[in-house]
């Protein structure tokens, strides 16, 4: 066999083999199209589009570790129960908030769910629905905190409702730096007195806004079952290295919106010492502090004694999304034992 014959034979063999491989080749399937998560910047930072929809979702929350200090566990842990003789108690909290927004012909449609889990120890734990509501065109319905949950920035003032989370229907008008609204609240978990039962209702109004360095808020509420009205005014203004805050509250009778005293005045000065450190001294005066009771059962009205409180709160930003807070408060008054309470907190937000 000469060289030419050998080359022709080899070429023919390769052609046969190549043809067989071409006939038996495996064709890879086309990959399924993947829809990547898209950033939604229409409602601020942190939102993304839920794949396949035009709804924007934001997930945020925090992890908190706190040690409360006070006589016989005055500050309550996860269960909310007060007891024992220990003067301190530690607890941990985890909270997650889901906020969904989408555009409609009536404006943004908002839905919020807040889940909170608290652990006072391995066996004393609780998981609650902290908020769940829908909001559109100024109307809000669901479980959410009232205007009476607001307060000054420190931890000394006592000018809010004993219970501020209600099933409510609310309308709030907003224009620039001004808002005004009205809500109808089911006060089922709030204090009730005399022959009333825990199926209470109330109406609250809120007005507030900003004017330059000054901010203000006026809140009022009427508790129908307890026939008690309360009104509160707050204001803050930037002065020097900090912000001065003043508040006053009046209640006609003990009720769901305010029951600490017939009237009270609170003040604080939040000093921004550095970019990371804020120091807030505060004080409050109570007129007709506490409650009068007949046979220790039925409340007949506010007490006849006065009381006062002073305190200090320190906030420190350790790093981004991680801060520490410590507070101590001293309460004294006529015909009551003085008491010192406080807490230390570490919190990581995300």
C-alpha cells in the first residue's frame, strides 16, 4: 500500500466516524429565562419588586438585648408578668417588618405586617403580631399604634396611653409638613373602671407638623365607656447643641388615653454631644398623681397628691445600624415610696 492509498483510507474512516458522532450528538436544552430581583426606588431605599409583579416590598427589623433594673422586676420582660424579688431582668427581642407598596389610581396602596418575638428566658417566650394594617389615600385600617404612642425622645417622660396598640380605622390628611387626622379605636385591652367591661371604644384626633426648627403635635382622645377625655400638646425646637422638648397633658378622669395623673408637664434637652453620642436629661411633674379607689376595686378618680420624676438617657451609635442605650429615672412624690428604674439596651437594626 502506498502513501496515497493510506491517506485516502484514513480520511474515509474519519468521515464515517464524524458522521456517526454528528448523528448521535446531544443538543442541550435552552435554559429557562430567569427574572432577577429589581430594585424599586419609587418609595425610598430598601424596596425591591416582588418577581412577576409591580408590587414593591421592603424587609427590615431589629434584634434587641435589654437588661431592665427596678424593684421586684418593675420593668417587665417577655411575658409582661411582674413578680419575684430580683431587681434586674434580661430579655431578648427579634422584630421583622414587611412593607408592601404598589401604585393605584387612588395613590400608593400600602400593607404592613410587623412580627415580634420576645424571650425572657428559655421557657418564657411570646410571639405577637405587633402591627398589621392597610393604608390608601389617607385611610388606614387594622392593628396599629395610635398618636398617643408618641412622646419625647428621652425615656423620662410619661405622657402616653397605658395601651397604644389598637384595632382602629383612621383618616389622616397630609400636606407638606402638616398633618391632621381622626381615628376610631377599639380599646379592648385598655384600662376600664367601675362597672365597665373590656369592650371599650374611643375617638382620637391628631394634629402636627414642622415649621423650620420647630415641630409640634396636639393629640386628644375621648374614652366613651369611662367617659374620660384627655388632651396632650408637645413641641420641640433646636437650640444650641441640642433639641429642647416640652409637653403637657390633661385628663378629665382616668381613662384609656391617659391615666397616670390629672395633669402633667414634661421637659427634656437632647444634647448631640458628638456625631454618635446623644445625652438627654429630662424631668416631669404630675398633678393629682395616681388613682383613688373604693375598697381597692373601683377607681373613683385621680389621687390628690403630686409627684415628680427626673432622669437621664444616653444613646451611643457604636457603628452603622448598631447602637447602645442606657437610662435611669427617679420617681418621688407625696405619700408614695420613691423608686429608681432604668435599663441598658443593645440593638442591631437591618
